[in-house]
């Protein structure tokens, strides 16, 4: 009888193993996914072009748009020629302020996070359409920081605009605070929140201006928010008000090393440990339907200032990891923008005074 039982268990195990699809985590260099190179012009007023572009199909052809140094630049795509440059005023009736912490461009307008005071909508000719004061925060939060810092893109789905309040450093009093995500209904003209709390592990890294950060994206095809915390191997998924954690860490051994603080007069100076591991940007490649997560495995030390190791983790929309791709951040960016041909990142080593070069990446090549 026992022998029959063992045989039945063995048969069941074999059947389960046959039905279970094994997932192979591919590992290679990010450079192997380059399928094309894009070159964009720089004019005499442009020092740094960045990688924050929006792709549009217009009646006259495809274009890329970016907001750079208070100018809206429009490029032909894929030729990379500057078609138009519109200057936006800092002050006056159409002033958008001198301190901008984010923007979002759509078909006929552009939204700005301005002066940490208001959300502004302007048309593409530089004229302000509407202004809305940011909501006040509770004493628990102390102050807000509405920003796209650490790859927190402003995103829009239907009438709703999404952006984040990213703390400069995480404080112990923030453990129960959950209004980090902001929703603005452009039709109702009302602010609301998508809510989430930090993982408890962050308490080990309070007052660290690197390890208390997060990166957020909204996947409109899944109607879900995804949040990557600097010190967590898992991603937080927020869908229909339900929060679920999904493991999305590296196979590498990570060491999260807390920085220090020092007092200089009445100011507190934060001194991060640059050797520390940390999860950085989070983004979506709409071409191949992948979630992209950047991780610094290790950074430079005093003894070895050239030491660094970075990877780009690639997951499918089900948040199953498919690949870990090595890259050198001095040579290539890991954070960019979407086009119909692929995800585009800057090639730092091939940029000149007149041209900025970008690599077009095809992540569909790594499908298991």
C-alpha cells in the first residue's frame, strides 16, 4: 500500500513538473538589444537635451517633443531635425514659474508642476490656460515635494493625471502616511490620491536621501500603479484599491548601506553611502510590453572610485522577471522614452556639441 502511495505521489509530481513552465532568467549586455540609432540636433541654446521625450503622430508626420530650459522643442522623427522651438515665460499672465519639477505633454497642451505651489496647464504656443493650487498636506507629512525626481514620470489616462509626492528623506513619522500618490481629475478639476505605505524595512534607512526614495509608473493597459522602493526587492502593485507585492529583485547579492548626516551651522547635511546598492528608476516599454527596473548592484568606494555595477531588470506585464541586463551608466542610459520602434535611451559616449545620439532598444528579443 505504501509503495502504491509513493508511486502515486511520484506520478503527480512528474505531471505537475511537466505542466509547470520553467522561467529562464536571461543575462547579457543591454547593448545587444540595440536595433537602431537616433540622432537629434542641438541648437546654440541647448546645453543638455535629456531623455524626457514624447512621441506623437500628427497630420504632417511623426514628431518628438520635449520641454527643455523653458522651451518646447519639436523634432521630426526619425530624422531628428528641430522643427519648432517655443519659449515659455517665467513671470506674467502666462508665466509658468522658474522652478519646475515636472511636465507632461499631450496632443494640444502641456502640464507643469510649478514652484511647489500649483499645477499649470498651458497650450503648445506658451499661453497659460488654467492654474490649480496644490492641496495642503497634513502635519504628519510636514511638507510636500511634488516632483518627477528619480524617474517618477507624470502620466495621464483618460481625464486623470497622476504624479507623486516624493520625500527628500524618510522620517519615522511617515510610517503610517499613505498619500504619496496624487490624482488630478482634469474634467472635475479635483485632486485625490492613490494611496500606499512604505515597507517597514525603510525604518532602517531614515534620514538617508537615497534609500528613502521610490519610483512610480502607471500601466494604463492593466489599469494599475506600480511602485519601486529603493530598498525593496519587491514591486508594489495597486489595482482596484488592492495592494499586492511581487518579487522583482536581482539575482545579485545587494547591500543597502545607510549614509550619515552632519550638522553645518543650522543646516543638516546628508551624506549617502555611494557604495550602497539601490533600486532606481521604474518605467514601461509599451513596444514590447515590458516593465523596466534599474538597480545599482554596487557603487564606487574611496579605495576603488571606478567600481560600479548596474543592471536593468526586465519583467513582463505579469511582473515575471525575464532578464537581467548589464550596462555602464557612463556609456548608456537606462531610462528613456517610448517610440513605435522600441524603447529609446541616450548613448552618452556618442553625443557631440551638435548632436545627441540615442539607442533604440527592442526588448521583445528576450521573450522566453
